[in-house]
C-alpha cells in the first residue's frame, strides 16, 4: 500500500501543500512542484438531527450529568474533550454562562470562548447540586465514558447522536438563526477564514456574548 492510499485524501492534500511550499518557495524547484497531483475532495453535506430528534434523545438520558453534558455540547459547539476538560473553578463563568476551554493538552486546536444557554444552565445547576464530590473538573469523566452514554441513548431511541454531531448541529442551527460564519467559527474555536474576519472583526468576549444571546439558541423548546 502506498503512502497516498494509507491516509485520508484531505490529509494527503495537506501534506502535498506543505511540500509544495517548501520546494517552491525555499528550494526553488518549480519543476518538481509541477508534478504534484492533488487529490480531488468530494464535498459531502452533513445531515444534522432536527429538534424533535434531539428532544427524544435528551429524554433517553436519565442521569443529571448526562443531560447536562448533552445540553452543554449542543449549546456551546465545543469539542468532546474540551467540555470534559473544563475546570469549574477556572474555566466556567457561571454568571455569564461563559466557557473558556483549557488550551493545555490540546495544542493542535485553537481555543476561543463559547457560551451555553438557559436550558443548559438549568440542567447544569441540577447536576452540580447532585454531586457528592468537590473536585475541580466540571464533568469528571472520560471520552470513552461519554461515548458510552451517548451510545446507550442511541440504542434506546434509534437516533444516532454524538458530541461531534451536536457540534455540527450547533453550527447549522446558529447559521439558521442568522449568526455570521466568522462568529460561529469563533464559538467553535476555529481560525477565521477571511481577511475581514481575521483583522477587522471584533471578537471581544462582550461582543461574542451579545451575538450568542441575540441568536436565542434553543434545544428543548
């Protein structure tokens, strides 16, 4: 099996792009660069669950921790590991419903800030009130256990939902609510794509909070 066949087309394309820049811009070997054949990436539109499916899935999550986890994922757009790594004393502003993921241990990903809505706030308070420990982690669990929680609900409902699918749903729903892509990217910790977004857009916490609240994101209603 060749190197090209052993990796995803997108990964192979990124490697070729890096080599192209190195050989062309640093070594000046344009003839070699001209032989590079970049793979075609076929766009596959994602399908996200609708609100009725989210609500049915949520009802299958009986424990307060599972329900709080579900709503934090759905209303923040954060990655699976970012949520379970949150320190409740350092990374969560409960008054403003603000989440600041910890960059440590996630060096390859960009981290901004995001928020959670009133529905998630209600379930989060109920979950924290039910806890018997005083540990710092907001959700003291592992990625594997989170996936098991979601898998059990999938088996009970027949609806496939994972933290990544909730992240996709968040992006889709915020877009449908009129939030510009550059702000959705900021909530999700992505690098702004355009020059306008990178250099001329206000990404202050105050501005992001106003945009988030104005969108009026809802999962259970």
